[in-house]
C-alpha cells in the first residue's frame, strides 16, 4: 500500500513538472506544434520521374505540392548531379505552419521566392545538359523557428546552405529527370 502511494505521488509530481514546463508567462498552456514535417506531390511519387510539363522541355512550371509544417518552413529545390556542382532551382522562404498545398505553377501561399543559382526569382525546372544522364531533383522542406529571418542578400547555394544550417528538421521529396 505504501509503495502504491509513493507511485501515485511520483506520477502526480511528474505531471505537475510537465504542466509547469508547458505554461507560459501568461498562465496559459502553450500550443503543441501541429503534425509532422512532410512534403509530397500529386504529380510524382518520391524517387519517380518528374513529368515533362514541370521541366524546361515542357511548361517549366513548378509541380503541385502538398506539405505539413509544425513550425515555419522553407523549400529548396536543387540538383546535386549538376555538372558544376549543386544547382539551386528554387528557394521559397516564409512558408507558414500547418498543412498546405500549392497548385502547379504556384508559389506556396505566403512564401517568398529567392534568387536561384541563375539569379532568377521563382521556379526553374529540371534541364540537365544533353549526355549527362538522369539527375535527381531534391525538394527539401526545412522546418525553421517561427522567428527565423534569413540574412538579406543571399541567393542560390549560399542561401540554401544558410537555411539548412538554421533548420531544426527536414524532409525530402526526390524526383528524377534525364537528358
């Protein structure tokens, strides 16, 4: 019986400590992050070929995307197989928390496009040089602190590396396309 009371006291104390850790300065319980970090596309499965319309051989528009982010997020689309090193096709920062989606050719709502490796804003689709084989295009979704602000003036690989360094988590969707 005494062991039972001690167990209950320890459990109660643990619950109290957990609740104190959740209570903010205003005396309210902090909201837990919603969902887990994820990204997918209804246009192609992870590891599958990217449809031609989302490449330079088609309409060269971004594919439709679906995601979930417990905190703020950023999206970086790159080609690690590029001839001269990783090529950044698209960077979008400022993606809000929660579930979301974008239609083909659209930037995620609330997101801000940064210059890619070519210095262009917005999406530039896969376009590997002839004879370089199949390339892998990574749609990396980075979870960032809600208060994170990317330093100004960054673009391309430098911006992508800075985002990756600040991320608290990441997930990835990979598509392929060949010349």
